[in-house]
C-alpha cells in the first residue's frame, strides 16, 4: 500500500487540485439534492438553480430564479434550508460563506427558463460569430429564441426602418444580456 503522503498528495499540486475538484463535485451534488428538495415544496415549485460558484476561500454563491419572480423571502428561506444542512453535515467545514440570490440583471441569461421569463424585455444577444443583435425578446422555445429587430434598409435614396423578427438558435448564442433602460 502506498504511503499516506502519496494518497493525500501532500506537496503535489495536481493531487491537491484533484481533491479540490472531487470536493466541488460532492458539494455540487449535495447542493442539487437540497435545492430539489426545497423546490418540491409548495410555493417553490417554479424555482430553479441557474448557477453556483464555490471559491477557494470557501464562499458558496448560489444563483436561483423563479418563473413567477424571486422574492427576498424565498431567497432567505432557500438560503436557510441550504445553510441548515451544510452546517449539520459540515460539508464546507466550520467557516464558510453562503450567498443565495437571483442572478440579477448584470449577469447573462443561461437557461431557457430565463428567456421565457424575460419575454417582452429588451435584450442584447452576442452570437458566437461576433454579431450583436438588440431588440425585445418576443419568443423563447426549446432550441431558440426570437427577438424583434429594427433594421434600416435603403429604398432608393431613402432610409426606411423595418421591424423584423429574428430567430436565434441557443447553440449559436455566446451571451444574452437584459438591456436596462432608464
């Protein structure tokens, strides 16, 4: 049997990374279990996980959303549920930071459910090939979304504005941001 130092990877950065990665996968699995449990409760069935980040400083940021809108109260109750189980099991040790929030308007849309929720809002879509398209989000299907663009076309010597609906497959989108208007 190899010595304990070889098993724990002391002094070996790649082994340390491996153990950190395993821990991150474990935390991800537990987080999904806890959120699925909470999202099965009455009043939380329209909630969903958008993303999460676990930093080396033991800070767990959890971004959740809800089809009907995420209230501060829902965020607090989801946070308490996760915190209770993480504290009880000690999965992140005694010292960690947990933040549960909505993704906010400054983060890109990641899930189809977010597109559906934001129909009617103005978005800026950057395609993987570099083109940027801006306009109200008018539809969101399983494989694509549709925005309404205002295009300027030449008719003879005159410029004419024309409204067109452009379908954008999700797999061609690099990022979609909500445009904040004041």
